[in-house]
C-alpha cells in the first residue's frame, strides 16, 4: 500500500474507512467527516471494528503514527494506505473538518 495525498484521500473517502489514530485531545481540534477514531495504542484491540472487506486509510497529525497504524493493519490482513502529511496537510489544503 502507499502514502496518499490529502486530495487522494478526499476522493477515496466515500469508499474507504478513514481511521484517525490521534489522541482524544487532537481529534477534538477537528477531524475528517466520517472518520473512525481509534487511538493508535488501542488499535490492536479494536481492529475488529473495521470491515476487512473495505479499504482503510490511516490518519494522524503528521503522517508518522498513521504509518505505524498502516503497517499494523496490513500485517493483520487489511488493505490500508497512509495519508501523507496527516491532518496538518489536510488543514493546510483547506479541506473541511468537523
């Protein structure tokens, strides 16, 4: 799988499961509509909340934790990509958050 640009993620978001692995305080500052919040430390125990038949895109603040999440999800059999630049890049591009 790969690093996706924020515009790739925006285009794929209707079909993909967006998994935001940031901490609660970070998510409170804004998240992508429809993203599933699973902090990175909880991901191993909560992978079952995701549909293994649908692609996953991992998201964090800058792209580092989401890369770790992507690797863990891939190891568990999920088709997963990483949003390069994270929410910093998303917000810099002027894309919407809730």
